[in-house]
């Protein structure tokens, strides 16, 4: 009951402006078709879930969107503009940022510095001015530090700001990745299994953080997650992939009752 | 456009091209032997063994020192001109070089590389550079290097050369040669007959002077005819020792191929090169595999070094291994590092490339060509000719 | 206002410091040259650290850039002799500027294609570039070929060399004070992630490469005018390795570490060379060297074992001390024994001959015991004596 209510509230804030659209996106590695004609539409303000069994092509989808791979065929449109084959840094500049399934932090840097790397994307000063340490650069660096500290507070890492990121715990590292991605001021944020390896309590906190990302920072969220309870409780719309193909799409309850999904995924999970 | 290039092409002696190519292939077989060591170690450990060139250097020095012990020092050979090497001597030198190099390789791995196995690859690379520098410079303290000694050619019983004619001079030219030679000989005989009548060779009477001029004229004609014949005749002259070197190198490589593909330890090597950690989980003693890999790779370098030093007679310094080492590394990368057949292919191509550069008249650039090839391969086909480039998983 | 006060203050302090260095050593021609060389090594080591340590691109062709700078100024002086009429200091500054820009362009040309490679491949390609350069210069008759090139006039200025070192250090340190500097560090840490955060990896790498090369080139110009003669053999491959050793020993990414390591590694051989016993220059016997090598390897093995297997700090300390004391004792004992072996005891060796051996051993020892270098990624400063809490690069 509570679930339904929350969805309705979220639904109110939904403006039906398309932000990301996959049009039959396909990628082949040699003979293997990792993602086959996947299409879905993300509206601004969506909390969108991407699920599927292991090896379904979810992370590959993320890699397509963020420019790590170039689609073999099909198009990926961001705010109405085709972004196929753009370099990852270009895509980040356009306003899509991501976290990684296998955590990729800048290990030797502190948590705050990690976030500042993200924040630096929106830097207004040019790099050569930092060799002379001109006042605008110093001012900007101070601003970024403040922004980083604020974001770390949002994800609950205020105490560990100066800790080397490699020394953080697994759950903290996942949250730090989210803060780092948020620092680039993206319009669309992609979270790759943000809850993996977290205990139920941490997951609950994370759900709140993700909602806050959408509501307070007005970012659109696309997330991959294995934990059904987490996804069903959080996302308003879900796409299910299996063997690189899209098998279902819709709100959580329709996914839950979709026979194809049960066969491919939940059926398999139910036997556990 | 073509006009600008004509002098360049005109400067090329096409008649010596086959000879150069043959030299290139012979040299390439040695590069291939060294390249195998790089490739095998890289295949198993993903480590560029920078010190491999120095192992090669130590192999050459081993051959030198053993040959000295057998009495082939410069002084001893001068005193006893009848001293001569036999096939047995060569086998002994080869065996010693291979054994010493193999052991040195294993020791280097044990002391320097094994502790670095779980460190980042760059740390292992720096260690390898350190080992390489250490061997070069500490070798200077212990090994004879000034003046650079070389192995006495008396060690080598396989003397002589094989001549492979590819194209004979035309009948007309040959005819010309024999006519001019006959003419010259007649003129010479006439001059010689006149000589007793003269005061001396340098103060000739007018008759003698005329005869001498005829003879010189005939001589010039003969030389010209012979030069034409030489440029028309295309042949390859190969020292027999180098032919033996080539076939020994090929035999060693065939042996290695058998070892890797048809023995138990070879299967272990292939497994370790495919996935080191999984191989160790599957009960393969990876440490033994690594030791064995280093032993075989270094022993092959030792064989190459012994043959290079013995049959080519190059003077040795402790930097002897740097250039062949780099070229062999390039050969390994060119063929696809980690790939044994690639090392053979790369080695031969390297030798050929070098020969072509020398043939084109840029002999002083032959060391630069290796790096140029390397840069181009890495930029355009990083996996090499027979290898495949690894893709990082995101 | 406070900012400009600090800024002006530090500039005045740096200039005054360099001037002081000049006045102290000016009277002593031998020391003068050594101090200039030390400043050049500091410049080289810090500029290589920008590429290797801070940006994480493993380049080992730094001697090539040094040589480029030296030859740029040498060739200009050869073909534009009228420049000799300029006052020496202005001339040197002009040459440094031209060498800085010229070598920077060279760095761009080398860096653009080769920085697509990573790790060990990049190392080999940069090494190869240095070698190609040397071979080409060797074969180029118009610029002296293997015979070398006289560079006139000879200019010897501690002040300029020291200022070059200070500027190099300042540029790298300033960079790391800002968020832009973090981009360089992020490229070192994880290229995939940094690119996903919008960092243009290629730009960052090329910028680091160009700036590192340019400073090495400026140092080359100073070197050419200091020595008055350059040839391809003045810049052997081993120089690249010396700079590398300095960076690695100091700690990849630590500017202060590079500075300290450069000075120490430059000073030790010079100090040993200058040492004398009863008026005779100090010489070592091969016996002593072998004894030292054996003891050194033993001590290294013990230290490595201690680091890996011993976990209580007291036991660690005892073993480390034991390794050092043991090494000294073993060196003494073995040297005494080996002295009686004619092949070892009779052969004397000079400092120059064991210089590179010591460098290579330092390289191996650092990698085995402390791969991150003595200072690690950190800067050496007053906070070392206060608390160890501040671990951040950005203050």
C-alpha cells in the first residue's frame, strides 16, 4: 500500500519530456550479440530500473549509453540528439554520468578529492591558469571543495572526507561513487548495481538517497539492480532484459505479473 | 616527381639484394631465438623481461670464457697455429652458454621478479630495468671488455662458404670477358718479353712504353668486362657456419614447439599463459612453470648468443645484448607478443627489414628501424601480426 | 590582497634564495658547475615526475628531451653566430625559451601518437624515441654527427639554473593545489573512471607530456651552454634511467620526493669522487665491491622477509637494524677475505664505474621494499613532524 502511494507522489512530479531514448540499440562482439534491438524511453524525472538475469546485457547497455562502446546499429538519443560513438568524456559533459559495477574510484585520492574530480567537469577556468595559481582558480577550487563536502554529506560520508578512498568500506565506496557522479551535475545519472553488497539497513538508506537525487537534485535516474525488493520499491518504470533482448517494460506491478519475466527471471529466482 | 626519385633508385644495387635478403634471414633467425624468451615470459607473466638482452650478453661471454679455457686465447692461438676447433667444441660451447643463461634467467626471476608478482606491472618493469642496468654495469667490473674481445675464429671448424648462383652473366658478356682476358694476357706476355731489354720497369724505351700502354689498355678492357659480368651475375654467398647457425636455430624452435604443444609441462605453460590465477587454482604448480619458462627462454637466448658470437665473431662488451635485445623485443611485438610462431615470423621480418635498410644505403640507421617498426606496430596493430589485442573490461 | 602578499613574498623569497646560492658558490668554479648540474637534475626529475608520477604515464625517454633542448640551442648558435654579441645572460634566457618551446613541440609530436599506449608499451616507445633521436643526430653531419658540436659562448649561471628548477617545482606544485591538478591524478588512478567523469584523458596526458618535455628541453639549453660542447654520447640512454631512478626513489607523484632524490643521487657519486685518503682520490677494490654486493643482497632479502612476514613492530625494528649492522659487518669481513684473492683484491675500480651499479641496486631495492618510493604519493613538509593525519594531496 505504502509503495503505491509513493509511486503516485513521484508520478505527480513527472514531466513527460523525453531525456534519453534508445532506438533498437544493438551491439555485437564478434558473433555474440550482447544487446539486441533494445528500445526504451526515459522521461525527465524518471526513476527507471533496468533488470535482468546475469549476462543479460545490462552493463553493456550502460556502456553503450556512456560511450564506452559504440552501438553496431540503432541510435541512442540524449535530449533529442544522437550521441552514438561519442567519447565517454564528451557524454559526461553533455550531462550523463555513471557509477561502476566493479567500483572504480581514484584509490590514492581522498573521498573529497574523488568528488572534486567530478565537480571539475563544470570548471569555468582553463587549466594553464592553475600553473600560475591565479585567484579565480583558487576561488573555484574552494567552491568545488565546498560542493564536494555537501555531496558527501548527502550520501552520508561527511566523516570520511579526508580518508583515502581505497581505505573506505565497500558500501562507503559505492556511495562515494554516487557522490562523484552527482558532482558532474548530470541531468541523467546511471547507477550500476548501487546496492550490491549492502546490508538491508544500508539499502534502505540508499533508497532514500536515490529518491533525493531525483527530487532534490532533479536528476533523472537509471539504475541496474539485482535486488528485486530494492528495484520494485524504488523504480516507477522497469525494463527487463534477457540474453540481450528486451522482454518486458512497464511499471513494477505489471513486470511482477508478466509471464515472460517470471519465466526468464523471477521464475528462476522463485526456485531459490 | 619520378625524376626526383631516380637518383635514389639508381643508387640501389639490385644485384646484391638477394645476398642482403639472405643475410637478413640468417640474422633474423637469431632475433627469433631471443624473441622467444621475451614472448614466453610475457605470455606467462605479462612481464617485459628487460634483462633478457643482458642474459644474451652473458651467454656470449660464457662462450668466450669457455673457449679461452679450451685454449683459444689470442696468444695461445698465435703460439700454436695448428690448434683447431671441432664440432665437439661447438657443442660444448653451446651447452655451456645455454646452461649458464638458463640458470641466470631462473635466478633473476627468483630474486627480482617473484617478489614483485603481486605488485603493479610498472613496478615489475622498473625492477626489470634495474636488473638490466645492474648486469650491464657490474659486468663491466668482472668481464673482459676493454679492448672488446671476440671469440677466436679458430674455434669454428665449419669454414668455407656455399655459393648459390641465381643468374649467370649473359653469354655475350662471358665471351667478352674471355676475349679481353686473352688479349690482356697476350699483351702482358709481349711486355714481359720486352722487359729484359729494358733498363728498369720505370725507365722504358719507346718500344717498351708502347707495349706497356697496350697492356694497360687491355687490362682496363678486361676489368670493365669483368665488372659487367659481376653486375649481371646474381649469386648468394653464405658462410657455412651461418647456415649451420640458421638450421640449429630452426631446430631449437621446432623443439620448443614440440615442448609447448606435446608435453605435460608445455600444457601447464599454455594454461598459465591463458589465465595465471585459474591455472594455479587448477593444481598447476605455477611457480615451477614460471621457473621452467625462464630457464627455457634464457637458454634459447644463450644458444643465440653463442652462435652469434662464434659464427659472426663480433667483439663483446657488456652492452652487447642491448641492441639485439631491443630488436628481438621488437620482433616479439611485431609477431604478436605471447605468440611463439609470431616470434619466429617477427624475428625473420626484423632481420629482413634491417637488411633492406642497409641495402638502401642507410646502414647507420639500422638500429633506428627497429624502433620505428615498433612504434608503427604498436600504434596501428598493437596485438602484432599473429596476436590479438586485449580489451579492458569495464 | 592577502593572496598577492603571499604570492609576491614567495617570488621574492625564491629569487633571493637563488641569488644567495649564486653568491655562495660563485667563487668556487668546481662547485659552481656541480650546483648547476644539481639544479638541472632537479628540473629533469621533477618534470619527469609530472609525466610519470602525477599523470601516471610511464615514460623513460627523458634524456631524449634533454638532448633535444641542448641541440636546439647548439644548432641555433652554430647557424646564427651573430647572436653571440648578445649579453650572455640574455642569450641564455632566450635559448632556454626557444628550447622550452621547441622541445614542447617535440613532446607534442611524440606524445600525440604514443600516449595512446599504456604502461610498459609506452615505456618502450618513449625509450625508442630517445634512441632514434640519438641515432639520427649521430648520422647528421651538418650538426656535428658523432663528433659533436661546440656551443659558444659558455655561460655558467647558478642563478638561472636554480630559477629554472624553482619554476619547474612551482608549476607542478601549483597545479596540484587546484582541482585541475586532480584531473592529472585521476588519469593516473583510473583512466576509465576519469573519462567517465568527463576528463579528457588524451588532453591531460599530452599536456603533462608537453610540459614535462619542455622543462627538460630548457634544462638541455642550460646544459649545452654550461658544457660548451655536446655530442650524442653526452646523453646516453643511462641518463633516462638515472632520472627514472630519482623519480622512483623519491616517490611517484611526490614533488618534494623527486627534489630530494635528485639531489641525493647526484651528490653521492660526486661526493665519493671528491673524497680523498691522504691526498689520493678514493678508490675501491673489486674485493670491497663484491663484499658490499653480497652483504647488500643479504640485507635486502632480510628486509623484504621482515616486511612480509614479521608483524610486531619491535621485531621489525630489531630485524631492520640487524640488516643494516649485519650488512656493514659482512662487508668488512668479506672484504678482508676477498682481499687475498688476487683476481679481486688487486683490481681497483673508480667511483664512476660503480655509480650505475649503485643506481640499479637502488632501483631494485626501492621496488622490492617500498614500490611507492620513499615519500610515496605524499609531499614532505612540516606536517610530517606534526601529525600524519593529513593525507590529501590538495591542501
